[in-house]
């Protein structure tokens, strides 16, 4: 931190309430006899030390005041003008703002500044906490979604009404993709040890009909461990599906395949 930034902390340091990295930074400046921070802290300490010496004006007892006024009245008319002058001076002193009050006001300003800094710090900590809660909530939701998808995949895979298919890769170095085609629950796709893909590309599943153009079923990416597990709805009648195919497409998918088929399995009816 610069001396200009540390100047705002002199008063808190003098009060003994400065903590953490800010205190360590200021003390580092003082340790090397910084020509700016050293006198600045000394001035702040001087102001705080004066508070211990400041005391409010004490009003004289009412009995003593009465005795003094009786004595003045007994001295005669010659002293009345002097009494008036003294009384005026007393009144002026009463209305004057005592020095200790200025010190108290300065102290209040220091405490107020410290309180504002503490409040800002707490607001920043609260904002960070809210971000952490939001992130945790999103992670929890993603986990719940994944658990629900795994449950759906398991249901389709274990159903006796599902037709199991194996999508063979065009590149023999690639792993196979497995499909489970159910007439009502959809088609479950699973795979292991799939290669990672750039964010600008995606894999796209197609229903290839016996006649007509391929129909998009879903786009998907392998996860960080190379696994694939999802369920896609069947959007054409099962008896019209001739094959399932997967192609490599731009992010977001394509209306029709733009690359050669990477995985395919024929569907027998």
C-alpha cells in the first residue's frame, strides 16, 4: 500500500483497532522510518493522548455561588459595574465551546470512520458469502440433475422392453457407444473412455429413418472422465427407425449432419 492509502489508517492505528494486513503494512512503513507515515501516526497518537487529559468544565456548587453573590451585593454600588463585567465574562465562558468538546468531536469522527470501514468490510464479506452460496446451490442443482439422469438411464437400460444396440465407431481406435431403445421412455446412450472435445464442437445423435432425412435426437459431450450417460426422447415411430448414428458437429448442433458418421448401429424391426 502507498503512503496515501495508509494515511486513512493512522487514526485507527493510534486507537489500537487496526488489524490484519493493513496493520502489518503500516508497521512496515514505520519500521523503516517512512518520512510520511511516521509523523502522520505521531500526530494521530497526539490527538488520542489528549483525550486522556481532557475533562469537561465542572459547574460550581449552588451554595458557593450564592455566597459569592451575597458578598458582591454587600460591597455596594461601586462594585456593581465590576460585577457586571465579571458576570459577562462568566456568561461568555459558559457559551464558549470547551476544548475537551473539540477533542470528543474528533474522537467521534475517528470512531465513525472506523465503523464505516468495518461496515464496508462486512458488506464485502457478505457479498462474497452470497456468491459462495449461489455457486454451491448451482453445484447442488447440477448434482441433482445428474442423479436424476442416471436414474432415468438405469430405468431404460434395465427395462425388458428396451432394445439394446451397439453403435460401432468408424475409427476403430474409438470406443463403442451403447444405446437402449425403449418405445415409451426414449433412448438411453452410454459410453466410456470417450475422448475430450473442444468447446466449439459437440457430438450429435441422429435417428436415421427408413426414408427421408436424419432427425436430430440430442447433442452431448463426454464428461471430464470420458463418460456419456443420457436419455433422449424418441421423436419418430420406432418402426420407422433404420439406424442410430452419431456425428461430430459445431457447438449447438446442426439441422442435418455436416460430417461423416462417426458411430452407427442398425435397428432391426
